[in-house]
């Protein structure tokens, strides 16, 4: 385990922003953090990267409490903020040289590192362009590069794909997966729940300063295999058909609207439970809706 937060509480006056939060991050793991605006994500990120000292609780990095050497710990973390933290009037290359020098990286080493990141994030052709002339999505990729120039052990990304196009989003997500494969530990926040489900090994949901639920990769995979509902359009509906469908052990309950039957299934439901019945000749159309992390998130936070 590379990072552990234990019983973190943080208050702003009478307001409790974090209420007994605990979490663990393993080497190479991607931890997705979901929560509404005001749920406590930004405060938690500030505490986890050592920018904000919690009112109480402890943060451990490689088994040692971070306050024993907070400056050393901060050098092991790369924070990608929502805001663009670049100098508008400098070129991309000069921006990255600046951030590299702030971490004590010599110019020769920085040059190679910049080239490598630029290739992976696909902005090699823009290295000598002034930042203010670049699109917002392009600047977001540079923003990430500036935060990982020193090859930190932990990278915390706060909604890094806001305002970027699909191509740029895929580039960013691909790099995150690559960093994880190479042993970098990631904490990733986003309002795009499909992104969280796509790349995360673990997902924590935060609400009103509390971690209210945690899903492992195995649980996320299982979640995506569960049917949320099955909608049947039938050429004929009678008492026998209703009784046949209702009698399936994996069917929780059904609702009927004209020639439409909507099935609410149990978790162990599979579509052949319906297709194998002797009513299949009457099925005109069938629509299945799989469960998603978004469904679960809405259920937990409403």
C-alpha cells in the first residue's frame, strides 16, 4: 500500500467538510472518486496531497506519516488541478522547463522527459507554440504534462477531461492507464461516470464528507453484467402469459402497459430465462437495460 488515509476529519468553522474519511491506495492502482459538487472531493484531494492539514486523522505514505517530512512527500505527488496552471505568454516547452526546474530537474533530463510526455499526450508539434494560442482541450493536456514532469509516485487528477473532445479524452485516459501499468498510483475524479467505470480499479463515492460506498474492479464488472430492466413488446398478452413470466424465479416483479411488459429482474437474471419460455413466439421486440455505475451512483446519492 502506497497511501492510506485514516479517520480524516476536516472542518471549516462549524462546517464539517470531511467526516471520518478513510481510504487506501495501492501501487499502480487507479482509484476513482465520485461525488456531487460540495461533497468534499476538493477538500479530500487537498488533504491527500499535503496541501491542507486535516483537523484530525492521519495520512501515511509508504507506511510513514506524511507530516514527518511533508516537503519530501509533496515531491512524490503530482496534482492535476481543474484550473489551467500554465503561463499564457510562454511556449509549451518553456512552461514545462519551468515546472521541471521547480523540481530540480536539470535541463538535459527535462528535455528528454518533455519529448517523451509530448509524444504520449500527442502535443509534440505544439511544443514551441505560445499557450494562449492553444485550445482549452490542448491546454488540458499540457496541464497534465506539467504535473507529471517529475515522474511522481502518486498522481491526483481533478476532472482532467472537462471541456476536451473525444479524441483528447481518449489520449488522456490511455496515458493514465499506461502510468498505472508502470506502477504509478492514481486518484481520479470526474463527473463523467463512464470514465470512472472504464479506468478505475476501485471506486469510492463521497457524499456530505463521508465515503458512503466502495466498489472493487470485480464488483464493477459484476455491476455491468446485471440487468436493470427488460422490456418486452408482445403480440398478445393474457393471464397465462402474465402468469408464466411472473413465475420465473429470477423475475422480481412486472408492470404492464398495453402490449408492453417491463420486467424488474433479480441480480441472477439472464435473458434466456425469458427466451426459453413457451411465450417466445409472441415476443415482437425485446429491449434490455444493463445496470451501470451511474445507476448505482444515483441510487446512493439521491
